[in-house]
C-alpha cells in the first residue's frame, strides 16, 4: 500500500511548537497557542522516496526550522520507516503565523 498524502498530513502535523516556546500566547488563551489554529499553510512541497506496507510504523523527524520575515516559519520534516530507517518522504512547509508572537 502506498504512503498516502492524508497519512503524511495527519502524521506530520506539528503539535510541539507551543510546548517548546516557539509561539507565545498574546491573550492567555490555550486555544490560541494551537499550532494548527495559529498558523496557515502558504506552501507545502512533498518529496516521496519509498512506500510502506499496511501496518508498518513510521516516525516523523523535525530536521529544520527557519524563521522568516513577516511572521513566517519554514519547517522541514522527514518521515522514516521504523523497521529500517529508510526515508519515505520529506515535507517542507512554509506557514504564516497569525495572532501570536514569535518566540525564540
């Protein structure tokens, strides 16, 4: 079974930025610090290298974060097959950050 884009989207959503201080909440509401609600995707490039079989486990690694001008952030994620560590896909996403201050 081929690795589907919906799997990539669900697996690679970044739940951690608020937890590591990337976004600071300007009003004190936890909902505003949700990465999915605080950012909007401007561009996403997906590079596929290999497939997986149904039931195989996959890990997602954050390789790079670049803070841009005008409240943007670019992330580079890599999905790897857990059994052999082979790269399955690279996802490079540029997002605009709204209603939040950018942390360091």
